[in-house]
C-alpha cells in the first residue's frame, strides 16, 4: 500500500509536514472499507409469538367475582401501556413511599448502577485508545562529555543536550477491527443499562409481593384469632355446663384440645410474619432492627379492575432481561467481526517530530529539527490455525448467546402465561373459597344451636369448628393471592420502565424565559 501523502501536483513542492500527512491517512482510515464480519440485526420474535394470545386456549373476558374488595372481577386491556410506577395501581401511599425510599437506598440497585458507570467509562477508554491516534510528547535534558570521535568541535567538552519530540501513532482500521471492538463495548454498555432496569424491576416486584405476603399473613392471623375467640367462648359455655353436671368432662377436654390446637397455629404465622418483615426491610435497604417500617394489610390495598396486557409481539422489546441478553448477542456478533478482521492485514502508521539542541532556546530551530514518518503492514500468513480457531470460537460464542436469548424469551412468555392463568384460576378459587367459608360458618352456627338443644352430638360441633377454621384461613390466603397475581403480571410484562423518562419530564417544573 502506498502511504505517501503527495500527489503528482504536489511532487514539485516541498514535502508535506509529517503530522499533516498522518492526519490525512487518519481521515482515509475512517473512510475506509466497510467493517468485515456480520452486521447485527435484532432477533425476530418467533412466528408463534405474533398472535394475540399468550396461552394455548383463549382467556375469558374477565375473571370470576367474589364478595369483598379482593374479589372484584378483572378484565384485560389488550395493547394498553404499562405505567412507569406500576405499583401505584394498588393505591397504597405507604407502599409508594416505601418503594421511593428503597430505590434510593438499595445496595443491589446501587451496585448495578455502579457497574453501568464502569462499563461506560470502559467504552470511553476504548474510544480514546482505539479510535483516535495516540499522541505522546517527550522532553528531556542530558549532561554528557562528548569525544572527538563524535564531533571535533565538541571534542573533550562537557555538553548539555536538550531533546523535545512529539510521537504520533495510529492503527489504520481498513477492515473494521477497531470499529467492531467499539461496537462490542457499546453493546456491553447497553446490556448493563438494561441490567439496571431489570434490577429495579426485580426490586420493586419483590417489595410489592413481600408487602402483599405480609398483608396476607396478617389476614390469616386475624382469621385464626377470630376462630380461636369463638372456640374459647364455646369452651367457657361447656365448662359452665360441666360445672352444673350437664356436660361430661370428655367434651370439655375435647374442646380444650381444639382450642390448644388452634393456638398452636399462631406461633408459626407469627414467625412467618416476622421473617417477612425482615425480608421487606432488607429489600428496602434497611436493617431489620430499624424502626418506622410501614405495616401492610389487605384492607390498605386496592385491586385494579382493568389490567394492561401488552401484545406478545411487543414483549421482547419491553422485558429488560430480554433486552440485556439481546445486547450481549450484539456484543458476541461484534466479537466475530473482530476475529474476522484479525485475518486481514494490520497497518500501523507513526510519525515523529522533534528537535535536539545544545541550548534550550534553539529547540525547533533550523538544523536542530528532525522528523520521521513510517508505515508498516503485517499480513498474517501462518499462526498454526490460531486465528481461524479464534474466529470459530467467536462464532460458537455467538451461537451460545443466541440460545441463551431464546431461553430468556421463552421464560418471559412463560411468566406472562403463568400470571394470566394464575389470575384466572385464583379468582375461581377465591369465589369457591368464599362460598365454602360462608357455608362452613352457617354450618357452625347451626351445629352450635343444635348442640345446645341436644339435637346433635359434640363430635358434629367439633367437625364444624374445624371446617370453619380451615375455610376461614384459606379465604385469607386466596384473597392475598389475587393481589400477588396482579403484581406478577405487571412484573412479567416488563414494569413500564420505558415510560420513566416521560414521567420524569412530566414531573419536572416548568421553566420560565427571562426577558
């Protein structure tokens, strides 16, 4: 390759300045041939995922309805967008405040954000190192005694030599190896940016579901205590009847055992509640011992009647974990380009402009100035198949990330399908459980009245008490499941992170123009 800066018209003129010559070659390098290797294109969503449904059979128009706030019928708004603060659909000021505080204090989110900054600075470093020429300046002074062999004029004298020079070097990126490296570094930044979004989505999802679990445990504790109170009242009646000789002692003992059995359920629920509170504090970036952690009950939460449902074809663009793996796939594609470019010639250009003088004031004057311009080309000929093996390894790495992308995408669709079916079937479960609890309560009231009148045995009363305990606590669990399923759907659909910029713009104060 001819690296001369001169043209036929310039041949009669003095030689061009070496730095100007290198600048021209630098411009030619930027405008060189296209980068070798594959150009990345985002994977297409599978054809089966372009339909309107996430599940094999269509969903009902709305879920079943049950008594109470947790039993409202929910319907889907297909194609509706998801708000950035999706947890606000539960209309809980305490939950909103907790999440705002957690986003500012979470160590996991802070670590993800720091890793993003690290990737951004790494990209900036590579841009400065690979895409631009390297320019170094040197300045030195040397004290020496020159011999007559070096120069007769200075023979036997002690000299001070001053040296100053500028060195410029640049790799001419004709085949795009540098561009592919920068492309891969940018993809790594994109992957980490989506990882930050995924971390924030996981954090908010964990906070919401943990708060709901706490509310559900409090509802179960309330239900068990209500049953225990009724059983203790019945035990008091039986004890009085025994004291009057109207009831055998075996009945009193059986009721006392029933009360003790119900009481035994309380420590386990209290333990689960305490551990849930500890987990909620850690998610919020607090120590479990810190005060002022809000308490949550089902009564404080509202169940949204309309749920947004993104189209399946949009899910891959909304899920941050899918976008993160897509960025990693882009990085792997760029690595194939880097390995391909390594098979082609590598061109190194360098220039030096300097001066050596006996006096500091003579630097860069007249005959004391020197310069050099050099170019080198290295064409790989034989490396024991190492370069081809590196390219095959890069292709295999691309295939591995492509398979990982497909697995992540399948998991995303599974998450949405699971959440939708959970919303459907848990609504059916709540409706059935509400009917069962009401029937068990009516059976207990009837059995109590009949036992007091002597129409039924105590065994039948005891069975009615046990049935009401089971259905009453199961009803609280079914109510909490409706809220948890709703949170799971918003999380599975991506959490609305793409609307966060618009939300920030809307919240920003309006600016006034100063006249």
